[in-house]
């Protein structure tokens, strides 16, 4: 499956979704970065329950603020190390990055 490019949401988070998905629908997100990066390792269960969805993700290392001091600026989703970790993990899962 092909992913979207990185999409900035809420001005400081970033995500990738399946190509053609809805960035505002959490169930469509396959990579997400806020304070730490995470990738979806299991499809969202239906009906979607945000509280149960946390079991469907694997977390990566916390970002180091690669865009200056991203944490102090609230710009977590822009950390290049976090994005790289997500991208590498998605490729391992068979995704084609968009």
C-alpha cells in the first residue's frame, strides 16, 4: 500500500495516512508523531474506539528536536529522526512511501 506524504496536523503533530485516506480520521493514520513517533501495527477495530486504539501502535524513540528545539517550540512532528524512524518501520511493514 502507498502512503501519503507527511501531513502536519494541529500545527505541531505530523502523520502519514494510507493514500486517499482522511487525515482527520485517526483510524486512517498509519504513522503519527507528537512527542514520540509511533506506527500502526494493527488495523483499527470497528467500531472505532479511540481508547482501545492505543493497542494498535508501536512507539519509537522520543525525538531529539532536530529542527532546533522542537519540544520547546511544540513542533514535535517536524523532528527528522522521528520521521525517519517511522518511515523505516513502515517500509519494513511493506508500505510504499508517498
